[in-house]
């Protein structure tokens, strides 16, 4: 039984039942508002408002692409804007290039990702990746091949079916909480910096499970605020997430570099072997792709790796020379030992990625010291903070309906196009927003189809 999944269920259902018994009403979503915390934002805004303002200006450019360039070109008359444009354009190209291949198996969409990200902003790299994956899924459904879902709920600690990635429970919730707080706090800081009323801040709960947070301005006042102020408020949240993701990478690199002499010394002293923790049936997500060599010859979890091609294995460093893309599709000879001391020789064909298809773990003569474990845990926290903040930032820059990017992009596109096509700006804004909503939701539904088909 998955006790983590059961705990999630109880966390959602028990508060719903309690609310129904007390209030005699059935309600699924709850808003927890705090006016006291909203007042505390003023102090933060005084100290950090200037920084968040500049951050949001840069985020506005990378989040809206060409239409953001067009808007700022009209707004600013100084030559400094061209430096800002150049830096923003390079940032968009770099992020789109960096993420286009890892987000999809289709390697030739890089140019498409860069092009659409320049036009619609950096969040569109997710739309292009999901669109490409959607084409793969549709083809798989028609040909009878196994399709892999490309979207899934974020549930730290729960192993989701057909998804090979499980977010650790503590690191996942910490990263999510940090992403939500940083996102909404950035919105709130600029709301107060521009003299707008912040009615409350709070949490959105599904039963007792936190789904998100919010910074609630006075809607009427916000809609009547200066246009440029509104745009920066919207851009602040996702930009803060992307900045935090970058900071996590920098901190991770610093920790790895600083701790390297210590961790290497500890491994040399304690590591004495390698054990098979898990055996994959196939390479790739959700069990698709070529069969792994280890699975084909019956390798079992718990087996110790004693030799590879006749060389004794005492740790990862003694295995690496025999693995990797340089040895793709080659056959290696591996000697294993089970828990009863029996030895088995296996001729394993490496995959096209040069791997056996197993998850390995080093064995040690004694437990790792707490300092070593603390370093590994810190790196794990930074890793998940990076990944989840990156996804939250990019997703919120997608030009989708109520998201920050949707509100920004529809208004900017309407501003630049309404005179040319002779259409009322408000009507055009709604039409663009609706069109993006239908288009992107259709792509998301297609990517979710393998969960149900």
C-alpha cells in the first residue's frame, strides 16, 4: 500500500467531511486569507521594491517576447533600452535552446522553440515541447504503440503510473512552498510599491491540501492602475521563480566545488562496492523504447557487481570506464554475487545510450558521516528547488487565460494589432485570450490522453 498516497487522500477528504458536518455545506476549494500578513508586505516592499521593480522589467521582456519589445520601444526613448533588448533576446534564445531537447524526444524542434519563444515569450518553449509530444502521442495511439503521458500532477512522494520520476516528499513540498511564496510575494511587493491596495494574501486549499497561494489586490483599483505598473506586477511572479531557479544552480555549483575534496576523501575511505538497486525493463519514460540488456539476461535487484570485463569493481569510478555512449550497443561481461554468495556471469548488451539499464548504489564499510549526508541533502533540495521554480516560472509565462503570461500577452497583442485590423481593443483582447486558452488546453488534453486510453 502506498501510505503517502493514502495520507494525501485523508488530508483532502477528512477536512471536507468535517466542513460538511459543521456547516452542512459541501465545498471542495477553500481560501485562507490573512490581512495581517498583507500589512507586513509594506515593510518588505520598502526594502526590496526597487530590486523587484528592475527584475520585473527584465522579466517582462523575456516573458512576452517581440510584443514586449514593441511595447517598451514605444515607452522608453533612451538608448539603454537596446542593451536591455539584446540581453533579453539572448536570454530567451539560451533558455529555449537549453530546454527544447530535454523537454521532448524530438531533437529537431530547437529552432522552432527559439522562434516561437522570441515571438511569444520564454514560456512558449513548454507549448512547443508539449505540441511536439502531442504529435508523438497521437501517432502512438493510431499505430497501437505505447504512449507516454507528458503532463502529470505534482505530488511529492507519490510514484505516479507511467512516469519514471518521483519527487521526494520533503524536498518536493519545500521547493513547492518556496516557489509559491516567492511568486506571490513578488506580486504583492509591486502592488504596494505602486500604491495599490493589497486586500489580503493567503492559501488555496483542496480540503486540507495546499494547492497554491495568492496576493489579492483591489480588482477595480488594479484594473484602473497605470498600464506599465500592471504589466510589471504580472511579470514579477514568474520572473522571481526563474531568478530563484538560477540562484539554486549557482549555489549548487559552489557547494559541489567547495565540498569536492571532502566528499572524494570520504568515498575513497568508505566505499567498497556497488549493488543493483533496480532493474529497468526498457529505456525511456513509461517503459517504452528498447529493452535493457540487464533485464534481458535476468539481472536482479540486490546483486553485488563484482567485476566488469575482468576488472574488479570497488565503486562507481571502476565501472565508468566500461560504460557510456562510446560503448553504445557493445557487449560487456559482468560478474554478479547474490545475497547467498552465489556468483553469476552475464554478457550484457549496452543500450544506444551506453548503459545497462540498472539503478546502482555504492556500498560502504560504515555509514556516511552526517556532514556528508547533509551535503547530499542540501544538493537534493537545491535540485528540486531549481526544477520546480523553473517549471512554475515558465508555466506562468505561458499565454494561457488566467495565468500571468496570458493576461500580459493578450493585452500586448491587442494593443499592437487592433488598429491594423480595425477591431475594438477589449474585444480583440478577449478573442486572443480565448484562442490561446482553447489551443493550449487542447494540447494539454492530448498530452494527458495516455492516462486514460
